[in-house]
């Protein structure tokens, strides 16, 4: 039987795996050759730093959003069970943490585009 703790660990491993994949592309691009780096003016080390930053921005924003929505979802379910008329407020509170992951993705994309 799969417990909630096991599912949480699997989710965390998936986020870390996606962050590692996000980091792998810039490292592979930096290893292609120094000719491309000389044209753009960025070094391999700068590309590596931008790749790590982009991966951390997306991965940590996803983890933070998941933790925030877990609490809001549990509280919102209890609230709706007692007072269904508060549905709009619960939906608004549930949407607020989503902005964290959207902003993290946008920041990661901007970093990745600079490479």
C-alpha cells in the first residue's frame, strides 16, 4: 500500500530529477565548443551558473508551491464542508501559491535564454 509519505518522496524525487534535466542542457551546450562561447561573449562557467540558477528557480518554486497548496487545500476542504458559500475565497487562496511556480518558471526561462 502506498502512503502519503511515499507519494511525497516520489514527488520530491521527480522535482529533483526535472531540475537535473534542466541543468543538463546548458552543460551540454557549454561543452559543444569555445567557438560558440566566443561569439556570444559568455564563458562555460557563466553558462553553468545560469543553468544551475534556472534549475533551482524552477525546482524550489515547485516545491514551495506544493507545500503551500497542501496546507491551503486541506484547510479549504474543511472550510467548504462547513460553509459552501466561501467557495470563491477558497479558490482565490488556492490560486495564490500558483503564482510562485509561474514566476519561478519565468525566471528560470529568462536565465536559460541568456545562455
